[in-house]
């Protein structure tokens, strides 16, 4: 989700680094937490069951989370990765 300041936030399970944090099964956030993406302005956010991506105003795409189906290009990643 994006708030009014275009800050990207996620909530839910983090078993596959969906919250862009180190993977930790059983850790869940019921309140949206900020996702650290350096120096970008988000245009839109899309989330799958175990990953999420943000499209920036300059056309870049960044993803994080599970990568079993090559969703984020780098393996399960708590790091926001350019795609």
C-alpha cells in the first residue's frame, strides 16, 4: 500500500521476506510497516501471495519477497531488488 506521502508500506506474514525484512517464519505485522526503498518516488504497488513490487515514477521496478517462481530475480530477499 502507499500512504498519502507515496510511502510504501506492507503488512501481513514475513515467512518469505514479504515485508522486506530478514525472513522470519511466524512473524506477522497487523499494522503496515514502511518499506525502505532509497531515493524513489512510488507510482504503484502490486502484491502477490509471497512477494511485492513497486513501480516508480521514473519507470523502474523494485521487488522483494519469495522467488521460487522468479518473482524477484534474486532468491527470497529481504532486500528491495531492482528488476
